[in-house]
C-alpha cells in the first residue's frame, strides 16, 4: 500500500511540474520572436516526453497488478523463497537455487505467462530490476495474447 501511495504522490507532483513547465513553454511561444518560440517549443518537448513516460509506467504497473490479482485469485502467487542474512540481504546460494528453478520452469513452459510472472518476482526480490521488468513485460504480453485468442 505504501508503494501505491508513493507512486501516486510522485505522479501527482510530476503532473504539476509538467503543467508548470508547459505553461512556461507556451508563454515563451506567445512572445513571438524566433528565439522565444524556439525555446518554447524545446521546453514543451520535456513535458510531452514526461507524460508519455509516466503513462507507460502507469500502464505497466496496472497490467502487472492485474496479473498478480489473477494469480492471487487462483491461489498461485509466488512465495518469496530467498534466504536472507541477518541484515536482510539475499544469500547468493539461495538466489542461484531459486533462479535456477524459476528459469527451468520458464524454459519448460515458455508460453506460460504464470512462469514468467514468477520469474519476474524472483528477479524483483533479488533487486534485479531490469531483468524483472523484462520478464514481467513478457508475462504481460503472453497473458494478453492468451486472452485475445480466447
């Protein structure tokens, strides 16, 4: 729940920032000289990129949460199996073992979005965000393809 509040608060702050920056860009364009119009257009590019980035991330999180809810309804949410030391750091041997199982599961069923979701969670638990994101994107794509075909 704390992560959702932080995400929405950050998104709200970004939207306010985009509005402020966008209004400054429009004010520059309104001046009408070639220099201010050029700077105004350049300033407007930043909020457009930011809004696109925020939209894509919100869409990704919403879709990943939908998959998690579906797995929870099935009683198939993955359990954090990684062993940790007294400071909460993941023990390397434990991580290797869990990843080997998750990868084998994914290799055995490469078209199963559930296995990709579980692999993404394992990567996330190990703080490997790039791999977690790629695995979750694959799970989302497979899930969407499964539901379109059905």
